[in-house]
């Protein structure tokens, strides 16, 4: 019950301070959808940019990608999603509520009304749609909103070989939306029907898969530490054979201690040549790689790190949520690391009604914003209130311009976590506040 309470507080703070709103709220919402408000977008973009930097920009063996969400339906037939991307569902004969069978403690009784549950059916989670002005019966026009970003990269494998002539190992990396018609969306951003993924398909020689697997495993953990998640909240889990996806020969999930339990944050899977093989067969296009050195032709194997951005945003919100006391007052706030904080610093004039102070503070703000764009201006209410507002949204530093600034170009910088204040030169601010 206590944990549930924490989750409610996080959801409510995230809404009240403009991180995340319920999707379509004024119409009563749409289950499994959320809208990111300005601070949520900023937080999410920071997480994505740090990922892109580590996995694409800082490496020479990675190619960025951005495939279309809609693809030829044959992609999903070949990949196995049309036939098998299903979860088991049961329906209550009394109240008609539907549940995911594998999430129930008792598969016979409805957890809501106690009615008898029907037999388990397979429910395909892909959202089906029609492309073009087609008639209802026209099967040719069926398409799906992609349930994962991965396939957009597999079907472009040959294009990448032809345009970039990469050597093995190399990877394709993509950040994009994915859609799953989850039977029971729940736990805020954890299980939604529309979400974002950051995925890499890393192509290797078949014998080299273990080395690449270990390297990417370490990189994922390094990334999670970059964004400030505490090591003690993360747990690696070797997924046993019976529970792995059919294409995977080895999977390690990283689980996070969410307030509602230890749950999957991301996964690392060895997908063998399953996907390239399936698309080669389905498209009848040769997808083999020709190795100039050994003069061999073969289908590379794949290691796939897959991370849900929204689950990550939620992990960061939960990890950062802090309640403590400062100056005899209790506060609840997001203790974000500087790297992910949506606002790195706030700039205040000490008094709002002194034009010379406001002008100086504006000048400091505008110069600083050129170097560190994620800063905020605030001249509303007294300084104490401004500190509290910035603490709530996790701003690590507050900078106050006062009368001394006018003569000596120094400002007061105040630390969110300790409340301590120090006097520093304006010139030193960029280095102090950059993430
Ligand atoms: P679960 O077992 O929790 O349904 P999964 O094993 O089916 O997840 P994958 O297919 O491995 O998930 O997807 C890769 C990643 O995408 C997951 O680790 C997760 O971060 C994210 N993800 C998957 N489904 C959802 C969802 N419905 N909402 C938000 N993120 C999701």
C-alpha cells in the first residue's frame, strides 16, 4: 500500500509540474496513452540524446536509422508477428472484462467481480490499419503500426551494405515509436499502447556473437549509469530458455525496482540470423554478407539491445523522486542527475521591481542560454518560493542576481540537494551548470 502511494505521488507531481499528462484527457482519456508535456519532453530528449551520443556518435561501427512506421504487411508475415505476436487473453463471462491470462493468479475467477473466466484465447497485439482508399475486403491494403522498430532495420540491411559497405561487426541504431494493443495497459508509462523504443541491431560473424553480447551488455549498464540510475535499483536477469522469445538463443533483461515491483526495463537478445533468414526467404532477395577477407558469403548473426524510452522515463522519475526536509519544511521533488535534468539552472533577479537588477539578470540569462539552452527564467514570488518550484522539477542550480552583481559580476548559486549557496563569477557559470 505504501508503494502504491509513492506511485500516486509521482504521477501527480509529474502532471502538476508539466511532465506527463493523460492522453486525450478532456475526452475522458484513452487507455494506454500519455502525452509528454514540456518538462517531460525535455527529460525524454535528454535520455535519447545521451543514448544516441554513446551508441551512435561516439562509435565508428554504428549507423543511425529512422524507418517508416508503416511497412508492407509481408514484413510482418515474414518476421512471424502476424502469426505469433500474441498474448493470452481471458474474458469474464459476467462483467466482460478482459485480462492477460499470464498475469493472473487465478485463471478461473475474475479478479474484478468474481465471475467465471472463459477459455484462454490468443490475442494478436498488432494494430491493424488500411493503407489508401481501399475497400473493406481488400487484404492487399492491410498494414500494421509497427510493434517494434527492429524490423525496419532488418529489411534495410541490404541497402546499408550497398550504400556504406560496412565491415563486420557493425550496427544499425534507431529511436522511434512502436505500438502494441496491450490487453491491460497499466502502471503509468510502464505498459502503454503507444511507446518509444531505442533499438540496435548489431551484426556480427556467427562465431563472434558472445564477444559482442558482452560488450553491449556492459555498454547498456554504462548508459544506465550515465543517466544517473542507481546501480542498486538495477538487476540483470538471465532469461531461461522456456521464457525467451522463439528467435533468441540468449536473453538478458535488465530489471528496475519500480514502486510496483521489480520489472523489465530493457533487454539484450542474441537473435542469431533468424530475422535476416526470414526476410531473405520472404522477399526472395539475397541478404547475405560477402566477407572480402575470407571470401565467404553468409548471413550475419544479430545482437539486439532494446530499450523502452517511456519505461526509462518512468525509472528515472521513480529513482529521482525524493522526500526530505530543508529549513524545517518538507519537500517532495525530483532529484535528477545534472545530465538528465530538464532544466539545468534557473536565473532570478533578487527583486522584480528594480529595473537595473532585472536588466542585469536578463543579460546573464540570455548569455548563459546561448551556451546551456536548458535554463529557465523566474521572477515570480519571493526567492524561497522560486527555490521550492525549481526543486520540485529537479533543477540542480538556482542563480540569483543581486546588487553586488552590478559592481563585481558575481552571483549567488544555490544547490538543490544541500541548499548551500556560494558566490561565483558569472564567467564560471557555464562550466558549473552544464549537464
Ligand atoms: P513485456 O514482457 O513487459 O511485455 P516484452 O519483453 O514484450 O515486454 P520487448 O518485446 O522485449 O518487450 O520490447 C523491448 C522493450 O520495449 C522492453 O524492454 C520495454 O522497455 C519496451 N516495451 C515493450 N512493451 C512496452 C509497452 N507496452 N509499453 C512501454 N514499453 C514497452
